[in-house]
């Protein structure tokens, strides 16, 4: 069964389809904008966390050196495990943020 549409009906149908497509494009643009904003916020959080990680690594090195000079062997190992654990947690957080 074939549908015979007049030229006027075909034009109206095309207009309707174009309007629908334009609305879809606008929706996608809004979604892209929202995702870009979220992405920028996550990127900023990653950069802050990365800076914190670098600072903690510096502190770890300083603490490790101080403990190597002054601490008993058992205390030194305990401090090292604690700092290593903290760095691992930060690394996991960075991984999850990616």
C-alpha cells in the first residue's frame, strides 16, 4: 500500500522532521555542555589531588630520612608502612578519578 502525499504534505513532514532533529541537536549540545563542566571539575580535582600526592611524597622522603637517622628500626618500619599506605590510598583515588 503506497501513500500518496501532496507536495505540501511532504514539505510539512520534512519541516516536522527537521524541527525534531534540531531539538535533538540542542539536547545533545546541552548534554555536552554539562559533561564538559563535570569533566573540568574532575580534572581540577585530579590536579589538586596530584599536587597533594607530590607534597606527601616529599614529606615521606623527609620523614624517611629523619627516621633513618633517629628512629629505632621497628618504629622506622611502622612509619614507612603508614606512609606507604597513605600514598597507595591517594594513588587509588587518582585512578578512580580518571
